[in-house]
C-alpha cells in the first residue's frame, strides 16, 4: 500500500488547527472526525458486507449514552479516570448492544436484515422515549468533560484539545477498519456480500461472519458516539433516532460505498449539510433528499466513484469532449438553479406570513442578486422553465456523451 | 476399498410429491461415479441432500463413517465434502484470484481470522496461484467474476469447489452449456484435478460419462435403476429401455 496519501492525511489533520484558527472551524472539523468514524463503521456493514442496516444510530447513540454515564459515574465516585479513554467506554457499549441486537439482525441477509435493523432501531428509540432515567427524557443526560486531574496538562477544556482527541480516534479507527478489510475475515465478508450461499457450502456459516461484522461495526460506531458525547457534553434520545440512522445511510451512499474513502467523503458532506446548508435554508433536508435520489439515479458509485472515474480519464478525453462536458455542467447548474428557486418559493409560500412574499437570491455577495415574488405567476413560470429546460438539456447531453463514448469503445 | 459416502434408504418428499423413493448407494474412496438420469429424476435433489441443503424425509447419509443427514452445509463441507452448482455460484464482484482465495482460506480454516493481513499468509497465496494455473485462469487473475465468459465462469466454479482441498467432490453438470471442444478440455481438467479424490458427478453428456466414470449410477423417477461399471450399465436392458436408448435418440437429433 502506498504510504504517501496516509502521511498527507495525518499531516493535514495535525496542522488543520494552525491553519483554521477559529472555534467554529474546529467544531466543524471535530464533527467531521466523529462522522467519519460513524460512516466508516457503517460501511463495514453496507459496502464490505452488503448489509443495509437502517439502525446504525442505535449503536452510535448507545455508545454516546454509555460514554456519558461512564463519565458521570467516574466523577460521582471520585475516580480519577482519564477522559481521553471515555470514547472506549462508548465503543464497549456499542459492542455490548450489538452482541444482542446484532445477533438478531445478522441471522439473515438482504431484505430481512434491513427490516430487522429497522424494527430494532425503532424499538430502542421508543424505549428511550418512555422516560427511563438512563436516557434522561427529552433533555437527555448532561456531562462535563473537564476534570480536575490534567494528565500532561490536557483538560479538554479548549476546542483544540478536543479536536486532537477526536482526530486521533478518527485516524486510529480508520486505520483499524481498513486493516480489517485486508484480513481473511474481511475477505470472507466480501464473499458473503456477493454470495452467502456459496460461502456456506465452502465450510463457514455466513451468519457468524455477519455477526462479527456487526460487533466490529458497533464498536467503532460506539466510539464515534462517545466522542460526540464528549464534544457536546449532552446526549439526548435524538441520538438514537431513525433520522440519524437514515442520515448515515444517505451520506455514506452519497460519498460512495464501493471504496474505502467514500464514507469519509460522505462524512464531510454530512457535516456540511447539517451545519452549513441548514443555516442557509429551511428546506435543507429536502435538498439532501433530492441529492440522494439524484445520486442513486446518476451516480450509484457515489461521489468518490464519480471522481475516480473522472480522474482515470486521460487529458485527451477532456480536450476531445470539452464542449459537451462544459455544456453538461452548465445545464446541470441551470437545472439546479431552477429547482432551487422552485423549492425556495414553495417554502416561502408556506411561511409567507412570517417571511413576506419575496425570495432573495444572491451569488458571491451582491453580484447576481435578484428577487422572486411568490405572488407573481410569471416568476413561478420562469423558475419552472429554467428547471425544466436545464434538466432536459442535462439529460440530452448526458445521453449524447454516453452514445459518443459507447461508439468509440 | 473402504466406503467413503453411503446413502441408506434415502427418501425425499416435497409436500405430496415424492422425489426420491429410497436410494441405497455406497461409494468407495477414490471412485469416480457418474449420476445419470432423465430430467426430474432427482439427481440435483440427491446432491442437495448429501451436501446439506435439505435434510432427507427418511433414511441416512454417511460420510467417512459419520452420519451427516440433517447437518448444515458448512458442517458437511468441513468434513471434506465440496460441491459445485449447476447454475454458476461465484462471487461476482470479486476478481478471479479473490474468488479462488476465498475457497483456499476456508479450506485451510482461516475464515474467521481477523488479526493478520491476508497477504501475509504465504501458504494461501501459493495455493491460490497453483489453483489458478490448474484451472487455466491465470491470465484472468484480476478480472471480476461477473465479467468472465461462460466457460471461464464454469472453470472458476470448479476451482472454487476444489480450492478447499476436499477429498469428496460433487459436481453438478460441470460441462452443461459448453461447446464440444470446451467440454473435452474441461474433462481433462476434471480428471487431473480430482486425481485420487472421490468424485460424484451429475452429467448429461454420455461421452463425458463413459470417458471419466469408474461407475455409473442411473436414477429414474426417484429410484436407483442400476449402479455398476460403464460396460455393465451400457448392457443393462432396463437402463436402455428407461434412459440410454431414449437419450441416444435425442442426442443424435
């Protein structure tokens, strides 16, 4: 394996706080680290094992609860517990949960597995909402990561220290999860994904291979949850919710499930959508949904797969097809502009009372700023026309490109 | 020679339909047995019972002096029995090399090992390379199984079956759908690869059957009509009536 990319990644992770010295950026990076572990652990199931789990937040969430309770218990007992090891308590919580729930989930593959994980996730979530003290009700369980003892002067009081803790866990988890895929068991997991019946007739029970995948996956998911508990110092039942599970499926898929780094790309997208997009527009979840549908239809190999395909082409390819590729990008941009305008106008229509009839668009500050009025049918028609024509050209050009490439091959 | 695989009054019903009506069959170690019979005679069902896909409705199956009927497929495979499938069952998104390596890994008992990288297991690499040469797939080493030609997929199916090092091999129509030249080539492959092993093979091609088998078992309507040497089976009037005559007509047509 080539070491250069790994060294570059480590250097980037270590130097990031020096380059982006703002609390906001650090929190963003910390969340990306946490999401990276979660998405990578999820992809051990989906990408490597072909197991579509709709309940992965069960493990991240229970890991978070396990971690925060360990933290609080250690403090209450006056035990001098190193806070940097608290995420491992989250990992163990995930592992314990998977030893039971994963056992039930991994009996069968395919659709049955997806249904069982969905049911179990819903079960755990509703138990969390029933008001047991363990889950802390709606306000959840709060904790305080800053302790009296400060090993090597580290208290985790500052965001930088917390960032480095998360970065260390993320790197170690990524290396461990990658290493797992290269072991005989990891290869068997791929084989079970492709043809479980064949594996069974070769001398191994596919259920045990799948079960072990759940144990590993839940351990790392639990670590991710434990880090989140430390970062936010509060865990609420939302952490176990189906929305969280769906988000893991969505963004891991968008990032790309066929390569190891795909889920990392997905994690970055997830945090930017949750933090960035959600502050820009109230319709952000709708855009995420649209992106997912679009991704499944046009880029089933995910963003990473798309980039890998693009990078595999020689320069001559881009020179020869420059016009059509450029037109493809422009038409995609036009279609997105139209769709965005329609979505924003529809949302405004619903919220007119509080927001007024105008939808303001601005690109790069004031440049290109314009307003749409939801009470003028012309504006609706214009937005629809832009969306439809952009989409039409996109589909036509895409088809033309495929025909051209097919004719050459 | 000692008996390695034995069926005692094996019966199988699916609902009210009787597929196998009491099969007694005893195969010695190192024997090559062809299982023939018209469509629907129960050949594949017999394979499924022996390899553990289903349990028999009645009767017993013994492998190496152990009773195996009702055991799970993986438990039977671990006792040294491997089977191939009539409809190719390979790992479609893995390369040829990875496909064969899976079988080698499981055969050597490494399937659950998660502490070493697979590339460090020199014995696995060596055996996989040898298996690739043996099945003449070494030129397609990095081709995905789903991208192989039909004949190569059949070779891969055979390689996966053999890779675990089992000494009792069940092949379900290994040459089905192949051209004449491919069949001849494949026959040689099976001969050399199963040297010294016990072979039970479902086959429709009579050339293959008479060229390869030490013994032929004829299955008709769920009953064993004959189990003898090729010469004796060819001369058997009942077999000719029930199957061979009919077959030679349809084969020459």
